C-alpha cells in the first residue's frame, strides 16, 4: 500500500514571537516613523505583522525577509527627533535596533528598523526571527496551504477598527467588472458585500474564504475530470474508481512496485477520511467533488517528490564532482557599464545559498590607498574591499556550512595586494584556508578534498592578470559596448570533459553583456563545468534554472554530478542524440487544462511549456496554449498534450511552465527538475522572475511520465510489462479473426523484406558450389575430384604413353635382336648340316661339340648385353616415374591453390553483394522513415519534424553501424573458417603426397630386387633341346 507522506514544512515558532511585543519602527527612505507597534509572528511563520493604535494592520511576508541583523544608530535628524519624542535618546539606541532586510529579489530591497526597549530583547528577537526566515520548504507548499496563507494575509491587514475591509478582498481577486461577481459571492455567503463594508474576524473563517474562492474561481476543469472518472453516473466516487484513478493516473509507472506500492482500498479510505467533508459519504466510502478537489490541492499531489527536499547529497566526493552555485560580478546591482556597486549584494547572494562569489579588485585612488572593488573602467561605483570581506564573513555560513569560494580578479599593485592579504587573514581568521590539507597534497594526480573536508572554510581563487591581458580585456569590453544579448558558445571537447572530472573550471558571461544579461547554464553543466557563474542581480530564467537545478535545501547549492560525469572510465558526449549508457531515457507529456488566480486584471493569458537539458533535449518556444482573452482569473485552456517524446538525460533536464499575458509579459513561471517530477493531475504553483513564490497563481495540468520506447518496440515492451494483458488482447484478436474466417497462422506478423535477396542468393548458389558453408568443410569426395581433374588425367595419360612407347621400343629391340639371333642360329645350323653331309660321320661328333661351345659363348654374351640393357632401361624408367610423381604432387598443390583462390574470391564477392544489399536496404529504410515523418500529421511544427528527422538519422546511424559491424564480424568469421579449412586441405595434401612418394619408392625397390628373365635363355634352351 502507498504510504501517506506528511510534508513537515513548518518551523518551530517561539512562543514569545507568537505572543508579540511592542516596538517602535521606522523606515529611512522614505522616512516613516510609527511608535508603539505590536509586532508578532503567526503560528505558521508566514508573516511578521504589526499594528499601532489608530492605524491599519500591516505585515511583512517572512519568505521575503533576507536577513535580520543589528541596526546602526540612524543619522537622519528626523528619525532621531521622532525617537527622542518617543522617549528613546540617541545614546540609548546602540544595540537596541533590529534591521529587517526584505525584498522580492536580491536587488530591490527595503529595510525596516525595529527599536526595542533593551538590548536583551533585541538579541532575543533577532535570534527568533532568524530561526523563522529561510524556510525553503515553505516555498513548496500545496495550493490549499497557499489559500490558507492568503486568508491569513487578509485577516491580518485590518482597518483602523480592527476589522477586515471588503475592499481589500475585492482588490485581491479582481478589479472593474470582476468586482461585481465578488460582491455577489460575498452576499451569497451571508457576508457584508458593500464597497465600504467591514467583516468581523469571527465571521471570516477559512471555510468561508475557501467557499468564496470556489465561487469566484469555479473549478469546472476538476468537475469534468470528476465526471470522466465516474462516467457521469453519480455525484460521488467509489473506492474502486479512486483506486483505479490513482494507480493509472497519479502514479509513475516507472517506479519500483516494492518501494512505491500501488494504491489499495485501505489507502483510499484513508484519503476519503482525510479530505471528504460530508459525513454520510465518508461512512459509505464515497468521495464528493469537493473532497476530490481538496485532495488534488493537497500536499499529496505536489508536482515534485517533497521527501527529496529532506535528502542530503553525498558530500564525500572530490570538489570537482559537484555543480556549485556561482555568481558573476557579485558587487553589481544592475548594468556592467555605469552600474552601481553594493556591499549588500554579497550578503544577499550568500544568504540565497550561492557558494562562489566574484571580487573584482583594483587599486584605490584616495589618500588611504585602500583596495576597492569595481568593474574596472566601466564607470561603476566603488566599494571598499575590507567592507566586502566583512560582509562575507558575516553571511558566508548562515544558510550552509559548506565551503565558500572567492574568485579574485586581481588588478592590484603589490602594495595593495599586501593589504588585501592582511584583511583576509585578520577578518576571516580561522575561516580562511591557508595551507593544503593533510592527505590532499597539491600534486599531479591527487584528488581535490571533498566539501565535508573543508566545511566552514573560505577558499580564495586568485590570479594576477598581466598588464597586456588587462589592456586586451578593456579593448574587448569597449568593442562590445553596444547593447545586445550575444552569447559565445563553446562546444566542449573530450579533453575538457575529462579535465572537469579532476579539476575545477569556472564559466562566466562575456564582457559584451553590458546589461548584465545571462546565458543558459545548462550548456556548460552538460560539459561538466562546476562553477557556471551567472548575474544574480538580473532576475531571469537562467538564474531560476540554476536555483531549481541546484536547490538550496540539497546541501545548499552543492549538487553531485551524475555517475557517468564523475567516472574516469566513462565518456559522455553532451551532443549525442542517442541514450547514454546506463541511463534510461524518458518521455514526458504535459497537458495544460486551466489557470487559477493568474491576474487580478481582465487580460489575455497563455501558457508556454519548455524543456531544458542536453542540446537534443532542449525544446523552447514550441509548445504554447491558445490565448484566452479577458480572463486572468480562471482561464480554461484544455490543450492537447505537449509531448517531449525523448529526453535522453532526465537527471539534468528541467521542465519550465510559464504564463504570459497578451503583451508577452511574464506573469509567473515554475521550473521543475524532471528527475523529481511526479506524474498525474497536479497544480503547479507559480513564481516570479526572481524565483520567489507567488501567493495564489497556479496552473492545473496532467503530467505523464514514461520510459522512452523507440519506434517499433512498443508491442514488445507491452508484452514484457504486462504479459497477461498482452496475451488476453492477442487471444481476443485471434477470436475476432477466426470469426471472420481468417486463420492467424496464415498471416505473417513481420513481412520478409529480404525475399528478393534470398532469390538472388539461390541463383548465385546454383551457379557455384562455393558457399560459406560448403567451403568450410572438406571431405574425401572433394579430394578425389581434385585427382580426377582434366589436367591431372592429361598428364597421367601423357606419362603412360611415354612409358608404353619406351616399353614398345624395348620390346622391338628385343624382338629384332631375337630375330637376328634366331636367324644367325638358323644360318649356322644349316651350314653345319651341309658340312656334316659332306664330311664323314667321324667328324659329326667333333663339330657338334664345337658348335655347342660357340653357341654357349654367344648366349652368354647376349645374356650379358640383355641384362645391361634391362638395367639401363629400368633405371631410366624409374627416374622418369620419380619425376612424374614429383610433378604430380606439385600440380596437385597448384590445383588446390587455384581452387582455394577461387573459393576466397567467390566468398568475397558474396560478402560484397551482401554489404551492398544491406546498404541499399538501409538507405531505403532511412528514406521511408524520413518520408513517414514528413507525412506524419501528428507533428505540427517544423522544429519538431526536424528534431524527429535528426533523431531518426542519429538512431539509424547507430543502428546501421551496428548492423554493418555484425555483418563484418560474420563475414570475417566465414573468411577465417574458409582459410582454416584451406590450411587443413593443404596439410592433408602434403601428407598424401608424402605417402605417395614413400609408396612409390617402396614399389621401385621391390621391382629392383626382382630377377628379370631374358627371352634369349628360353630360345637357347629350346634350341638346345631341339
């Protein structure tokens, strides 16, 4: 259950302040003296009131009181004479005067002096009033409390008779024709309604005043919301309706459900018990329209998380890790040229919480040669350096104990610099930091001390400018004397952002801003600059942004930077249009419904909604409501929501809601930090240019906060955030489609944009067998294909032909030789037979023996020749086969290299085609998206369309680069796999060649050992046998 948060904004008011005391009071300019005034402070600490006999009651709002300090004895003889007449001599005034300084801003101040009866009472009241003022929480009270505060104001401002004049009430809410409606409302409430009538205190209760405001400013906007919730079926809201409304509208969906649980019936009943005034409805658990309105105007529906006002920053980090509220030309009350310098400005700036002030020091020209503070030779008035130092000491640590930095712009001579150093040491004393702290030596690479390490210490940042630099600055100042609001914008480089993580940097307005105008500090906070100095003397949007981004209660103007701006291992580009790593982008929507009590005049008004942050988050002058004419009391806008679709860095973004009249003059504004903004229907209390809260003006609007979801991911996010609801919707849709006779399985949820490229891929695959998949696998068939290639077959055929020719030649030679031998043997045999016939039988046996011996010798000789020839031929054949095997292995290597080269080339061609197709698809997608944005009718202005296109281009660039990176990684992996498989192929081929050579040599050795049988032996044997 969501717990109720009690916003404790009240300070303890001492009893003696509530009871009051009688003092004399006077103002110096213009002279006013009022004796015997009864001063007191109300129980809430809203007002310091006083009234004397015979005069009207007066008051001073405590939130406007800047300081309470001892007053000096006046020198004006009129004042002294008046005090003398009241029984207070000049000699008795020392220590009895209280000076109350107040004003709506830091420049337009007024001083009221209270003269007490004794010094003890003066000290007591000074301490009591100091405890009441500077209540920063009271600046964030709800509209209902503001109404109560205004009711108390009307009650305190009484006439001479001590009654409430009707004229005072009518002046509060309107003038002219509007007064008639106020008189009529008073009459309906049973109160005096004449112009000169008076109302008794007892009759003018807060309930009566609240009813009067509802009649003067009827809340038709809340009535419409009330009817929308209950469906216009009844005049009350049930518990179930309230639970649904609170969980769906008043709760930020990004919040953790455990730390920020949902509303339930028990919590809603507590709300009804607290805000519902009708006892009967309260018993039934119902809430009326009036109770609903009271609830929406309570602290529980504040636009920001009020509990964060009590949180303190972590103050243990180095000083460079904080944004520090800083002032420029602190001594000036206005223009930089011909302006007035004031010591009081240092008091006011430091009391407002600023932690860095500037002192522009020059040589004094009087006889005493005292250092002075002025704006150089710009014809500004002078103030004494020692007076400023004294004022700084008195106010440096009133609102905060954290260190104050004095930025000296030193133009003084050595003699007067000695005086400056002397004054600083004597006046500041122990507050001045003179030596480096132990543990924080001034060495390279050493971190700066934290704010906690230098609490209640004053640091001096001093550098004596060279004469030529001073002359150059003076010439530059003269050159830019014309009135203009120029701004030199520095685009931060990575080195600057890295520097700001370790060291301090100070930014200040350029000299050409002679009207003391300001620049937008957000630009330099984005770069990590700590001291972004502004002209506090000029009430404008920029100082208000500074005060709301670095609010006073949060450690008094020291704001810890986001984590990614502090870590050395993180890089941050403030000009990036894509979300920061580790930071969730947000979507903010603001719908303005109405305004309340914006002006007491019948004027036209409109509301402008801006966003300040990173350059891509900043949207100005684009969102504004229509002009509602002649109604400054309760204009009704009811505009369409202003959507800030993508806020990259919510931690540094602020939302500005400003109301202008028909002359474009600012009526009021409010600047809210986005990271502390609450979602839902909220009343935004407005403030003036000086960031001081206005009494009654508010703007009623509906704020919707969501996590930014890129285009196209909405369905996925819905499914993940609420799976049951998503499935229910999907099932319902499926049922509806089936009722129409359509099966959802036949419908593709996502069209295939790559169908064309797939067809091309199939065609190319048919043309070649080399694909990233096939090329990565090597099998036996592929190796056999290499061996069976045409070139290998041709060479093998050539080798076989050569071998066959050689064998045939050898056979021919052998056959010829055998013929010759046979012929010779035959010839010799015939001649022997003829001789045997002629010779005698006696010589036959002798001749036969001789012939056999000769044949034997011849066969032996032929056998020897044959063996030599066979050995010679075998050697030649073996040498040729060895050469052929070596050539075959080398050719296999070349063929494999050629095939692998073709595979690599084809894979690269495929990769190039894939890259080309991807780039084409990306270009097509980019063009289609840009065309869709240009044709989107929901985008109503050119700036929003350009921002959407710029954001789309940035998103597409990042997305396309990621796609190309993934494709490149995939292609590189495929190429690496192919190269790996090719290396494996080469290794297998080398092993195969090695085995082939070994096998060939083994076969040759076996053949060498075989005995070759000669055909001659068989011939001779057969011949001999014959």
